[in-house]
């Protein structure tokens, strides 16, 4: 390796450290990439990568429209209605509440792909239900946290759009490719959490032990609506039906989200006289936040990858991978998983890996979509067992539990799922 490549290794280590210390992700990735391009005497590469990522049509359309719809689902309380009606039938199931709440959260997270947002919407309803049933706070929080990998199957998740564009396939085709493995991973996590909770006796907690937490999340006058609950499912329903059964209504993610927003506005206006002007502001604010928060990480990860390429480190790494796809298999699984665990975010490491390494997958005998999916799924599993993840902080706060106690319950299943994916997925 050349001196520049060793320098790139050193900068990467510093970057990882900065992410662990929770410095601003976009700033860290952009700075690292720009510095590497500067020392390689090729600063224009960083700027070109920045500009190219800014205008990635498929990513901007899918991510921003999905975030816009998520904002109006929250504004109109459609998300709370969905959670309410899914939670109602499961009250009084005892220890079975733990796996059922994880499964319910998983499916809600498909419609509401933000992990922290879903955790807040679901946790405020399901966690008190579990606490009242005598389930200990840490177990109740873990049940909801484990379900926040449902975004695996959401067309609004940035990684699905990112890898699909890289593999030159439709988002729904990519989701269909990894759906079986996503469900297998979720099943392992569900069973893992249940078994740990049974071993720890989490279903034998005192029903008065968490009275304060229950009181904090009691009803605030919210009135659920079946119609509003249905609204959250419209975009996904359109996408699935159009891609699988009725080609006449097949459309892109952005089109489905906008159509879903229009229908939601009509229903919300008819029911509550929702202000269309405020509704519009929320939708476009959501689009803007989607660009700032999600596209921002993608853009910054692209600059970091450009820096690694400028130093020659990527070429060296790809050359090593050509001689063994086992290295790619374990690097693409354990790397994002470990980084997701220690940084609390599966996005930064996964985006950087997929930007820099995944396009070269055919050179070492793998498919782009397979390696990209592997990194995406394992990164999310790492985030699900991180004590500092945003969603973890949310559920632990609602349940008034120690995040580390929650991690003890999510970690075994997530860890097993990562190794299953690494061994059998690619």
C-alpha cells in the first residue's frame, strides 16, 4: 500500500471515532472525504461527487416524497389511529404481548419507515399496554425496538432506493429480492427477544411497578378513526397492488406518496376541516427534512467515498476482494453491523460501504443488489441493538427503562440474524 492509502486508513479510523463520539454525521463524512481529495491533489472529485449526489433523481423523488407523506400522517394523526386499531385486539394476551407487539411494530414501520418516528408513535400506545399486563419496562421497550426493522420492506427507506438505483432495478423489485431475508431476520429477532424475556422473567413484573410510566402515556383526548388509519396504508397498497396484481395502476414511489397525500387531505378535510394550507406546509416541510437529513447523509457519504477512491484505497480493497468473496461477505455484514451498534445509526457506515464497495460486487463474484442488501440489513440490525440509537432512546424513555437493559434483550436475536445473513444470503 502507498503512503496515501495508509493516510486514508488513518483518516477512516478518525472518522469512525468521530461518529462514535456522535459528531454531526454529514460534517464528519464530508470533511473526511474532502481532506482525502485535497491530499490526493484532486479536490474537484469531492465537489463533483457532491454535485452528482445532489441531483440523483430516483433518490430525491423517493426519499423526499416519503418523508412528506410521513409528516402529514403525523400531522393528521393518521399514524396514531393505525396504532390504536392494531393494538386494540392484542390486549390481555399476557407474555404473548411481547412477540405480538414486535410484529405489530414491524408492520407499522413499513408504513412509517422512520425508526424513531415509528418508535414514538407505536411506543406511546403499545408500551403502556404491556406495562399494564405486568411486563417489565425493559422488555416492553425491547418489544417495540425490535420491530423497528420493519423499514426493511418500506419503499420509503433510503437504502432501498439507494441500492435499487445502483443495481439499476425498480425499488419494489429490490424489496422483493431481499423480502424473504428481511422476514427471516425479523423472525429471529422476534423469537430472540421473547426467549430472553422468558429467561429473565420479564412477564412476571409487578403491575404497579411502572405506574408512573403508564400515567405519562395515558389517553390525551385523542379520538381514533378507521378512515385515518387506512390512509397510512394507501401508498404501500398502491405500490404492492400495482407491481404484483394490477399493472394498470403501477407507478413510482413518489407518485404513490403524492396520491396518498391527496386522498389523506380529502379525508382529513371532510372529517376535521383540516386546513389545506397547513397540510401543504407540513408535506413540503417533510420533503425538505427528507433532503436535509437523509439525502444529506447520502451526499456526504458520496464525498467520503470519493476521497477513498482518490487515494487509491478503494482499488486496493477491491483487488483484495477479487480473490475471496468471503472477505466481502463478512466485511459487508460485520462492518455495517458493528458501526451501527457503536454509533447508533446504520446509515453512515452502510451508505459509505454501499457507495464505495458495492458497485464493484461483480468483480468479486457477487451481485450488487445482494451485497447492498446485506450491508443495509445488517446495519439496521446493529442500530436496533445500540444503546444510543434515536429509537432506543425514545422507547426507553417512554418505558422509563435503562437503554442498556433494553439492549440486553434485543442484542442476542440481532446478532444471530446478522450471522445468518452473512452465511446464507450471498
